[in-house]
């Protein structure tokens, strides 16, 4: 049973977060989709950016999931982005030690979002999982649909308000 209006953290136990990002052109208009699940309660979130990159949308999908949590939780986050999974589980420690420089001594791309994600994950126990995108994983496909719908809705709104040409 799905009750999207229920506060997802009112339940006890594991919170599952599924997230995805999409971009129409890279850079270009982008969207992200997130599904949170705790027991039989689910909440869907999505967002749009008129000029962004796919990696930023992937990060924002994960960030949105953690921003929806109101207390420390045990979390399993599933993403189809190696960039997000490897970034947070393998690369970020080195970036921080090197003053937010990558292994080539260049500034880390999307530092603002990585710092936000790092801060948001601090109070939680998080397991990160990767799944192949567009491979039939039901929750990943749902997040992809949310992200693509956000792009479509955002682009339509920009056209209707005359903001598309700016």
C-alpha cells in the first residue's frame, strides 16, 4: 500500500532510497527522481533544472532523498550512477584530504553538491548500492520516469511563461 502523504520517517526500521537523474543534452535541461520507502509507505520526489548536467541531477536525486529524512535512519540508497556511488564511497575521502582536489590536482566537479551530500549522510547509517540503469529494476525505472517527467514539465512551464528563450 502506498501512502505518499505519510511522513516517511514516522515509521521505524530501514529506509530505502532510490534515485536517478536525467538530462536532455549534457549540459541541458535536467531532472531528478527519488523514491523513498519505509515498510509499506512510499514517497516520490522530483525536480527540474533548466541548465545542468546529468551528474548534477544524479547527485540531486540522492540529496533529495536524504533531505526528506527528519531523524537519523538506517538507509539503503540505490542508484544507477557509478559517479554517485564511487564518489561517496571511494573518492570523497581523498578529495577532502586534498582540499577538494581530485587525483589530477584539479578542483572537484560539483563540489557544492558533494559537500551537501556528505553533510546530509553524516547522521545516518548508509549502505550504497549500484544497479544498471534501464535494465528492468522497477524502482530505478520509476525514478527515471519521475526525472524525465520533471524535465518535460519544467520545459513546458518555461515555454508557457516565456522563460525558454532566456
